[in-house]
C-alpha cells in the first residue's frame, strides 16, 4: 500500500485530485471490506458473461486475452476499436456494486464496462475514454477487485506521467477534462500472477441507445 489513508482526503473529506492540471482523478481507496471485495471478485468471475475482446490494430483484427463484458440500464450500443457491443441487463451483484459506487461518488451511472485481466501479462495500452457514446465530462468510476495493479496517466501534451496502485475493493473516479487532456493505461507487469477484475461505471448518452430490444 503506497498511500497512507490520512493523506488521501482534503478538508471536505473528498479524496485529493491526483492530477496537477486539466482534469480530476480522485482515488477513494477501498470502499468495501476485503472479504466483501473477495466475495464479489469470485462471484463476478463465475456470474459475468465474459467474452474475449476484439480490437483492430494496424488494420488487423486481433482477439485480446483480456475478457470484457458490458451491462446497462438499456441495451445501449457502444463502439470502440471498430467493434460494437450491446449492453446486457444488470445482474443483482452488479446492481449492488453500482449502489456502493453511486453512494461513494454521489453520481448516477447507467452502464458498466467490465474487464478481466487473468494475470500481469494482460493490460491496456494508452488511451482515453472519449468515445462519442459517452457523456462528455461525465464521471467514470473504476472499481477494482482481485490483484492490485499499477494504473498510469500521461498528459497528451506535456507527457507528465502519474501512477498509482489500485487496491482490491478500491474506487478511482475520473471527471471533468481528464479524458480530453490525459490518456491512461494498465501497464503489463511480470510481478502480478493473479487476476484482476475492473468495473468502469459510465454515463452513456441516452439518445444513442438501441431500440431494437
Ligand atoms: Mn479506459
């Protein structure tokens, strides 16, 4: 554990902003007990409809080792890396986790993208969550379960880099201009041999939802 809890909150008992400029990243630390985090991790491993992710790199379609799933209030359609997904309806477990995240952040979310990283060899390259389906500037709340992993931000112009470690059961929230000015990544590492599940709660634009179901 890198950060002492006493240093994490300012006078309003809000977590401090981890970015020096052009956006806000608040790290809340764990928002549930470690046994709850562990139970949710095991439950999601079994209960989520995990699918291999498909990405297009250098014009080639590749299947990633990392698995993903997409849930929401409505069958929203979401496109990234030239691949479209339709949101599945919330499970009870996901609604429980959504309620915890909404209570901690005082924000409302209508969808959740889940990622399963089987071990440290799997990660995500530098990117911003700036897809057109997402409400611009809306909070994106990232709940981590399972193995602790390093998470990094890089400013698009200055290349300033900020890293932090995401503990099991912890919450990280990105708001404001963060996606516009910063990229983030989950760097692969040889040090981690266990799996991590990440849930990113988001706000989709309602008008883009699919009406087919
Ligand atoms: Mn992202």
